[in-house]
């Protein structure tokens, strides 16, 4: 069995919760002081209809969305190519929803607070030299387990002889601390002794709402590492300010301080791993907590494809099946309660969508 790489990165524009446009506008109508945006949207629809009847030549929907995004954000040529390719892969219903929702969230420059896609954030890479394999690690995307997996594939005995369990490989407890961990792609290529095109690159991509709520309940409410934020309004205010400070002034924060801690755990996934220019080089593995069997299957396929032996694959699969890290929030009542608060508040939902409108997605990995 060989795993096929997914086609060029696909971005799913629109609802991250699978909500219909009607449900979103219901949220929006309940939010005061924003009805003008809906009037703008309905007037625009009538104008399009009348122009169509008069035979006025209109842009194709794909061109329309491309232009809206390119005019709204400062993106380079490679990022534009990625976005255009992604838009071309949207189904008609997805494209229609994307345009309508973009027009509501971003009707003009003054009211548009969407976070741009593909902002460069420093990333962390873990290698397994024997297999020419590199994982880009993203906080709250099984990053602790992924460190253990890549350490095991790189130097098995370091994990097997560690006094810390497979699920406790973080901070100074990491068995491969300083051995297979790198910060840039040139470092990765040098360490592996391979050309970039000969390196298998992968990343785990988590369902955005689940990732956000997991970070919020674990890092803010439980660990109190979010600068004292103990409610959703506070964390969105902090994120909005932090994002602006980073994008405009390059201010990320010092390691260990609340600013850098929040940025590392909450900022959009598509800002990591140099996805804006390298997304087509990656194997992306989507996962959520309710589908762990599929995640295990996809990782097994990937490891088999790069030549990992069956015994090592079984070892990793058994670890994934039998335990979680202490940071895991899956199934906790507090998470469910806080998610209900977010989904039930129109203003908070708008702030959430402003951050995560651009969603990483890809077709389910297939086997040939």
C-alpha cells in the first residue's frame, strides 16, 4: 500500500462548524448594529440578478472570490497561486457560501477584521533521519505525542530508555531534546543529508473549533497561562491585539510569557509550517478526537510508505490507542460548556470566524 499525497492544499472557505449560510445570518441578525451589512448583501444579490437579466458580463464566482481576497490582504505570488488553486477546487455550494460569508464579515475595509492567511510564524520540525521523514509540529495538534513518535522513529532507544513515559515528552523531559529538533528547512535538509524534494514532509491538522476550545480550556482556564484571561471575550481581545502586534511590528513575545504562550497555542494553523509557499510539498493528515481510528490508519499508511518496519508501526499504533497526555481535554465537561457559550453568542462567533475563516482542509488520504 502506498499513500498518495493530497492534491495542492485545499482551503475550505465558510463555516468551520458545518453551519448553513441561513444559520450564520440568524446569528448575525441577532447582533445589533450590523444589519447594514445584511442589507448590503441582499442589495448586492438584487444588483447581480438585474445585471444578469440585462446581459451584463459578470466575473465568474471563482474570479470574484479571488479578487476579494487578493484586494483585502497583502499576499505574495506563491500565496496567490495557492489560494487560486484552492478556490478552483471548491464545489458550487461551498463557493457560494464563501462569497456570501466573506461579504458579511468583510463588507468594507473599516468593518473587515478577518485574519489574513499564511502569515509567517516560526515553526518546529522533528526528523527521523533513517526514513527521510520530517513532521512540522503545531501546538495543540497532538504535539507532545508527535514529539515522542518522531523521537522513536529517529532513535528508538532514547524513548525506550527514557524515565518519562511516551505521553510525557515535553519541555526538558523530551528524550530527543536537541537531537532531532530543528527550526528551519535548511537545517532539516542539512541534518537529513537530503535535497528538499527528497524529504517526506507531513503535518497533523486539527478541526479548528476543537483545537481552539482545547487550547482555551487547558491553557487558560486550567493552567492559567493566558495572562489572566478566564473568559472567551478576554482571550479574543488578547488574540486580536497579539495578532496585530505580530503582523505589524513582529512582536511575538518572550518564551514563557503569556503573549508568546497564547500565540503559540491559538494563532491560525495555516500560519505555521511555511504552508503559504510549501503546502503542496506536505502530506496533511486531518484529525479530530472522535475519529482516532482513522488518524491511526492514516499515520500507519504514511509510515509504511516511507519504509518503517511493521513492528515499529505497531508500537506507535498501540501507544496512540492506549493513552493520552495530561494536556488532553477530550470529553471534559468544562470544554463542552464553554463551547456552548461560544456557539450561543453571536458576537463571540463573529470574532471566532474572523480568526478561523480560512480553514486548512484536504481530501481524505487514499490508498493505491
